[in-house]
C-alpha cells in the first residue's frame, strides 16, 4: 500500500479542523503534545477558505540583499513536480527581520497551475486581494508591500518554519487555527480516531445544552474513560 493518501482519503481528513486532527493524533502517542504544529507566529491570512492539505515542497529564501548565492526559480518548479499532489509550498525566510515578500499574485498563479494549494512561510506575503480571489492559501508571519530582492537559496531540504521542522513530502494541513503536520504512518486512521473523540465531546456538549443538565451528570460524562487507540 502506498504511503501517500488518495484523494478520497485526503478529503476525509479535510472535513475536520486542524484542532480535531491534533486531538486525533494524540491518541497514537507518537509525539509530545507540544510538538507537530506551527507556533502562532504563522498566521492564516484567508481564514474563510476551506482547510488546506497537501505534501510539502520545501525551499529557503532571502529578500534583504541582491548579492550572494542564488539558484534559478526553475529548480523550485522542478522540485514541485517531483512531489505528489496536492502540494503545499513551505518556505523558510532567513532574514531577521523579514524584509520583503517572496510570494504574490504572479507566483500564486504559477504554483496553482503546478497543483499547489497554498504557501506556508515564516516570511511575508502580498497581493492579498488578488490571491484571495484565486482561492490560494497564505500562511505567513507577516505582510509586506515589496518583493525587495527576493531569491531562492535552497530547495528540497528540511526547513524549520514556525518551530516545526518540515521535510519534503511531509503531509501538512492548515486552516484558520494554523498549520499541523500529519504523520504519514497513521494518516489513514486519523479520521476514525478523531471521530472517537468527537463522539465523546459531543455527548458532553449535548448534555450541557439539555434540560436534564445536572452537575452530577456532567461529572459522570466528563470523567468517563477517554478513547484509546486502537479502539477497545
């Protein structure tokens, strides 16, 4: 069985929020609960869009100077086409502070044609109205008016963005809450794990909204055994 998910399996994940996916991953106990997601410094620019999910295409960029090592943009295009669809570009900006934007309307159209769903960067983005209309996802640390001296430094290597190390081909998901990495080894089981947690939480919420609500009843439901994986 391929480690990559088919479109139907990806859609099953996309129907959940990143918060629900995070809860589901916890059941597998494969990583600490304070790891596996980007810190709040990486913000969702278009929270109204449906969740983004795809396999990571990685790069390193700078915008602060016109000098130094650079590689052609075509190298990132080639790297993109090596990655399974759908794709998400994850870019680390080495500049501190961030100066200009590597991403705007033109590159959005290019990478949308390369079957990418969005960009995740600790750098800047721009051309927000135009990109919003296209329906392309932006997750970034900030917005900038200028592209400055933007250029590529590396492609196809592990990058650290928002405290999360992302390797080429990693499965990443983003929505209005932020960006999370989904371990491929259990990605096909996560929807079922999420449903277990959702059922437990829905029982508590439904009881809280009911006319039968009592403190004793709340304690009973809240203290009920939590779901485990595999299901008992």
